C-alpha cells in the first residue's frame, strides 16, 4: 500500500451496518481510489460490541471526502475517520483527555447541583458553556456559587458511583502498553479526576480545586481555573517537559473548553461532542466508545507494499 495517501477507519457498533460499497463510492466521487481493506482486531471484552475496518485509499481531495464520510457516519450510526499517512505514522508520546462527558458519562458539577437541589439551573448554564454560548470562566463561577454550603462529602460519594464511558479500561490499557503517557485535563474537580487516575492508571491530573471550609463547599474555586486556554497551555508544557513536539500528542474532548488543546495536538478527537465541536474537528468518535482512540493509531508496516 505504498501509494496510499490516507486511511479510512470504520468503527461500527454491533447493531449498525454500512456497506463497504458506500465508502468506495464516496472515495470515487472525490476522484480517489480504494486500494484495499482489512479488519482490525478489537479487545476481546468489546468483540461483541463493535466491528472495525481500515481502508487504504489514494485521494487528492480530502476535504470533500471528509464531508461525504461525515454524512455517511450520521446516516448509518457509525464512525468514519479519515487520516493522512503522516497522522498514522506519527510516534505519539502522550494523550490527554477531558473528563466530564468524555471519560465519564456525566458533568460532575451537574451531579453535585442535583444533590444541592439546584440541578436544573446549573445544568442549563453547563449546556450553554459547552456549546460555547457563555464564557467558561463566567459560567463556572455562576455554577459553583450555587453549590455554596453543600457538604464536601458529596464529592467523595459521587466518586464512588461515577459512570464511566464504554471502552475506558480497554483504551487506557492499550495506550499505556504502547508507551504513551496519559493525562486528565479537566474543567471539573480534582477528587473525581484523582479517583479515575487511581483506577485507570492516568499519569497526571490537571483539574479545578474546590475551596472547602469547615467541611462545606464555599462556592469558590482555588485559582487557576482550568479553562480553554489553560488546557492548551498545559498540553504544550507537558510536551516540553516530556521532550517531544506537541504534534506528537493526542487530545480528546467534547466541549468548547477543549477546542484549543484539540487544535494544538497532532491528533485532536471530538468524542461524543457538541455540534460546534464536531464541526471544528476533522476526527470524531460519536457512535462508539473510547477504545476508538486506539484504532486511530497506526501500526508498523501499515503502508508497506505486498512485496516488502
């Protein structure tokens, strides 16, 4: 496959279907050619949940093809990722992840607000912030103020029952086995992130520290706030400290707060993301789990010809 310019990765939930002919047709309509395909192994724990294939293609109009693949993805409930040869051959050194609605299936501040009896009000502000309609810092201060007086034990109790995303364990196990450093960069709270770190082997945590006085949440955060700019800066700092270029990093998130770090990374992935984030991200995982990150990494000899 020495003359392939791109690879398309197809990730299908077990209850979805997409004829390979539709992918071939999309490639041909953009003046490209499908050169071959093969099935990709998935972790045994997820073997009944999804099917994964990769297609080697040659195509000069990647922008048009990406648009066609996104339409196929939405129509058929599958994930289709178009990756350049360079993207597949990059030696990634670290992967960073948003936490709320990315590693876990909820927004922690919304869950705490429900306990405090202000769930509806806080959830609406959260949605506005994640859609990029409200400045994150402003929304964070507004939401946190509504939690004033909540018993701090509510955070620890939430950590014990936090719902995680499908594929989290398989993803962290695979990436760590390949030597990547893993970090959580979260606009959420340190205690929840630390729990995930302990349970799933994340190497580093960057998250917000709640101010607690006499066992109660004060409604204030200890600076700095982990916002959009802070996440991107932290990613650059992490790459510098580990001794590789920031293009050798992966960043995964779902909200507007993640866009800068996703744009800075060599591989930015929108995971179950808000519409504005999906629109800004050429690579997305919308219909499958976090293990999908693993299928977006290349393998040795992936572009070798049959005779090599």
